[in-house]
C-alpha cells in the first residue's frame, strides 16, 4: 500500500516495521503514552528498576526461609521460634537422669545457625532437709544422625547450660526454675531436644507433678 499523507496530518499505509530502526526516540513519545497494557509481562529487568517506594510493598509477601536472609549484616538474627508447654508430670527417685515430657523439635535453616533453648517450669521435691533435684540437661537427637547423652556439656563442647538446685527443709517443696543454653548443632536436619531431670539425695523429685506447667522455647539464631 502506498504511503498517503492527508490534510489532517494522518499518515496511512505504514506497515509494522515500516520505520527504520532508531527513528522513534524518547522525545517522540508523548508523556504518559506508555501504559501497563503496552508492556509485556516479564520484560522489565531488575537493572531497570532504580527505586521502589515502600508504599508499593503491599499485600501478602511470598514465603521466605531463614536461609534466604543472606544479605543482612552480621549474625545474631532470630530466624525462627518454636514453643511448647505441657502439664504432664515426670518423677524420679533412683538418682538416674530421666527423660521428661518436655520435648520439642526444630529444623535449622542453615548449618551455621545456633539454637537457643529456654525452659521454665515447676519442679517438686519431697523428703527431708538436704534433698534436691536438677533439671539442666538436654538430650539432642538429630533426625537420621546422632543422639547425644543427656549430659551437661561444657562451652567447648558446643552446649553450655545453667544448672538449678532446689531444696526444702521438710515435707514437699514446689518451685519454678529455669534452664537455658546455646547449641551449635551444625545441621539442617530436624532436631529434637528433651529435658532430663535427676534427684539429689531425695525420695522423689519431678516436674509438673503438683499442677504446674513447663514451657520450652527454641530459637534459631543466625551464625
């Protein structure tokens, strides 16, 4: 078709690609003439985005794991928190470290992460003066891997727990105690932590046996 320029200023007869490359520049385009409907999906590269206003970050954001937070400065960030509580009682009277119902699992998002354990709960003792009990040891069981003994490890063994001793002059004594520790499990497999208790020169010692409750929180901390 021949190119026709009529008296109204309209050019007809141009086919797609009829203009030489580079003929239409930014100054030729009218202001606000490029609208959303004229931009193909997926054609704007990240390098073309100079700034993004905070007001544009609305709606639900996609799920993101702690391992994806790689560009934030330094360690010490809390990547995830899990929690449990139980009123199920556990008692022991034979001076043996015994597993309790205080048990919780967490799956670290990076091998460099540390796990902060924080337990608080009711502990009871029944006998005479000098009796006591300890609730400061955790067993660490890695899925498909190793299971630690329920021992209080030193700081150079990756676990360091605070210990708590309670005693009563006579009869039965019930008190809330706390235990905490920082663990470096070096895994991204699921890990289960179980609190262990033991009596000291006592007829009976336990947790949650007198209507109390235990609470255990595990926090993944970026390495």
